[in-house]
């Protein structure tokens, strides 16, 4: 009997090792309706997302959050994120409807993505005001269990990943983390800095977004396109996924769709096919390195 147990363990172990080496992050598109030529309703979007096989979606701004939740619930999908604009120089720095929306999110593990502007990019003179506003939002979100992710956005005050890290450290709240956004990072940084940036971000990294894009160098010189479907562009997203896998990132990955024209179902279908191929490449790479 002992021999049988030993043989069984020997046979099962390679499969367990393979399973532990596989990368499989929750995957969701966001900004899917901003340029959809079909102008789908929220129920139509939910049905399309279910058919495409994604895990959920992100929601832009605070309009129609209740309907978004109801339509996603109806098809068994998750609301991963809501994007919120913040301007640290205004008397009313964010949409006051947030107080009404947060109770709707209770127990749903939703992330509130803060796009934070109002001053020139990376200006630390805004830190005191920015920290106060982020802290206020974070404390307000605690009761619902909503997480805050600081969203680096090109040309905003909070522009770079290191800006987000600096502010997350200063806010020092358990429900405040950051997001790495590929297209915005490519716009303001160089590719050789990707792994060092991700390493610095890891203690706070709760979300990542990807998309098809050209290289940072071509984007900087004006010849590259920084936001495309996932099957397009000269930037190799497998490098990013491999780095995330090696660093132990286990959070969700969003597909940035803002500004992509045409029928969203068509380009999402292409991106889903590309996503599956990227996962295969990432897992094959992890498997070959473990041998």
C-alpha cells in the first residue's frame, strides 16, 4: 500500500508543479463603451462580455453604476473597477455622488481608480493636498470594502508609477494601492526601466492594465501608437506578463480599450484571442525555466 501511495505522489507531483507555475490572472476590459460604434446598452454589453469569456468589466465614471451591477449580476460577471476623476485644485475635487455609489459596492471587492490631476505632472508641491483628498476618499470607502488604486495617467499630476508609489506611502491606508497602466507608462518612461519599476511597485500593486502598443521609443518620437487592440503593435506584452509572473503578481489584469474605434465586439474578440496566446507563451516560459 505504501508503494502505491509513493507511486501516486510521483505521478501527481509534476501536474501540481505545472499548475503552480501557470499564470492565470482575472481578466477584464474597461472603457469598452466610449467609442463602440454599435452603442450597446449595458444589458447588451453584459451579454457580449459573457459570450466573450472575460471575467468582468471596468466602469467609467459614476453614471449608471446600479444598472451596471444589476446587468453584470444577471450574467454572473464581476465589476472590477470604477474610474473616478480627482482634481486636487478644486473646492469639490471629485464627484459628490461617490457617497451614494459606495454603499452599492459593499462586499463586492471593487477597486476605485483615481485619475488625479490639477497640477503639472509629478509636482510634489501638490502632495499635501493630494494626500488629504485620497485619504478622505479611502476612509469613506472603508465601510463598503472598496479599494482605492492610484492610476498613473500621462499628462496628469499623478503621471508616473513612482508618483503613485510615493503617494500610497504617504497616505498609508490599508485600502490604498496602485495600478500599472502599460500605455501611460510607455508614454512617459523607457522600456529598460519596466522591471525595476514593477519591483518598486509590487508592495502596492493591486491592478495592471495592458493593450496592444508600439515600443516606447516609437511612441516618444511620435511614430508609434500607444493604444491598440491586444493583437497589434510592436511592444511584446509577453515580456510584461513574464515579469509580473516572476514577481508574484496575482491581481487582476485589465484590457485598456479607450479610444479604439469600431465595433467593440470585433476588437475584443481579437484581443481575447491574443490574451489566450500570451498566457500560453507565459506558461510555457515558466514551465521551461522550472525544469
